[in-house]
C-alpha cells in the first residue's frame, strides 16, 4: 500500500482528529507564531491534508497553495470550500516567491526520522 493510499483511507477521521485534539491546536499556534504570516505572503502548505493549517493561514495571507499526496485529502479540502491551486505532485512553488520560510509540522507523519 502506498503512502497516498494510507492517507486516502484516513480522510474520514483525520479532520475531526486534528480539529478536536488540543495538541494540534498548540502546533497550529506555534506554526503561526514561527511563520509570522503577512498579508502580502504567498504560502504553500505541503502535506495540507484536510486543510487544518491551510484554513488558518488563508485569512492572514494573500494566498495559500494546498498540496497533498492524497487525492482524497485534497478532495475533502475542496469540499469544505477551500480552493486549491494545485494538488499532488504539481508544479514547483510559484516563481514570484522571493523568499521561503519553512515550518515543519510533522515529519513523523511520513515515517521520516526527525533531524
């Protein structure tokens, strides 16, 4: 089973899980503090899942591009009314991005070791 297929199977429960667990709220608060979003920013939410971070950033920045390996996750995000700029293994970050600030939300979710 691929990583994409694993996340496709979790779509039904994932959004409820991240929006109801206090720990995810603390992570989101930390992301917003560390990233210091500005109204002129163009953001990319890699591994957007069901849009927990995307929907929090959207009212604070010019635009958010949600990218996820799971088609089911991006479909769920779109069903909640969040427009997607691209999904899956789409194009590179827009060329008009002058700087990149990266906040790593959870490398363990992909089975990657923390560094």
